């Protein structure tokens, strides 16, 4: 098991779902975790309480990471409080699905800003501190939708494909300073984001997953923990697909 003692991690969108699972996994392995939330303060505070109850350190910070001022303040709070940021997990994400003819431009903008712009903003805010310390791990939560494309998700697929491009470009830029940048592309994981998919679609999806099941939140959290670990020091610019074989 990788150990993150003395490591400071910021996880965006950590109040629920996959982000919550990532925050808990990093904390269980010893990291101090900044639990970012947007509209779920109670859920975020509960996670902090739990982490503290198991002997860890954490704090909840509200920020709409699609907004520059909020994203910058989130990272600044982490650095001011704990002195540095070692691990940044850009996880916050939303969907606004529709066929392109029915999709409003504002739904395109919301998804791009929340899923992609946020990762750019948080990375920009964190990178100086990481480069100065000559250590950093940035992990962007993409999706198989960004690799395969998904009908009805032109906005979401574009945002998730954009994250893969951002990962590669930034990985090249900051590699000389010991900072790695990778992406994790989950397949389907049961969370608030996916719970309302029509049953017919769910059944169809299952047929395309060689391992025959949806992913668990922990499947994604373990992949993130690996990429955040010292054992992954020679991996950068990579997209680790965690999808039961769906996209191969
Ligand atoms: P979820 O359960 O709906 O949780 C989304 C999280 O994002 C919440 O904690 C929410 O915080 C946060 N968030 C949303 N907008 C935000 C904003 N503007 N600023 C800060 N935080 C914001 O979703 P999930 O399924 O865990 O998804 C997490 C990530 O994994 C997303 O990037 C998603 O695209 C990706 N992913 C999910 C799946 C899947 O099958 N579930 C598959 C592939 C990729 P509040 O509740 O506090 O607002």
C-alpha cells in the first residue's frame, strides 16, 4: 500500500461519489486532504469528521472550481494552511446530456467549465508551489466518454477528451520539475451522476463490459492512489482506463 504520510492532497468535488471515495482512500493512506465541495457542505463536513475520527487530517473548503477566483482561493487555502500541495485530483464534474439539436449552448458551457476549465484553473494555481518543491502529482478524472465518444454527450465527451489533451500538454511542460500529470478514465460507476440512466440503457451497457459489471468507486480510487504514489514516479502524460475492458 502506498503511504502518503506528510503529503497534502486537494480533491475537487469530494463531497459525493468518486471524489469522496478518492479523498477517503488518500486519507486512509496517510494524506492530509482538502475536501472541496460546491453545494453539499454537510456531506463534505461529514467526510472531514470521519477522516479525523480515524486519526487523519482534513478540512472542507467550498469553491465553485469552474470560477477562477474560487479555484485560486481553494488552492491558496490549502497552501496557506498546510504549507504546500503535493497531490491535486481534478475530479469535479457534471453532465447536461442531450442530443445536439436540443442542447442549449449554456449546457455546453456549464459542462466544459465545470469539467475542463476547472482542472486547468486548479492546476495553474497549484503548479508554482509544486515546481518549487520539485514534486507534484496532478490527476485528472476523465472518462471513457472522452475516448469513445458518447451520443447525447457532445458536451461531456468534449470536456473529457479535453482533459486528456490537457494532461499530456501539462505533463510535458512540468516534467523537468518532477511533477507528473496523469488522467484516470473510469467506465460506468454507480453514483448520483449515473443513477438515473434508463434501465434499458444500463442493460445495453452491461453487454459491452467484458468484466461483466459496473465499476466500484474504490476501483477508481485505487487507480488514483497508485498514480499519486512514489511508485508511479516514472509515469506521466498517461490515461489509465478503469472500465472493466469496455473501451479496449
Ligand atoms: P457525482 O456523484 O455527481 O459527484 C460530483 C461531485 O462534483 C460532487 O462532489 C459535486 O459537489 C462536485 N461538483 C460539481 N460541480 C462542482 C463545481 N462547480 N465546483 C466544485 N465541485 C463541483 O459524480 P461522480 O460520478 O462521482 O463523478 C466524479 C467525476 O468522475 C466526474 O468528473 C465525472 O465526470 C467522472 N466520471 C464518472 C463516471 C461515473 O460513471 N460515475 C464515469 C466516468 C467519469 P457538490 O455536491 O458539493 O456540489
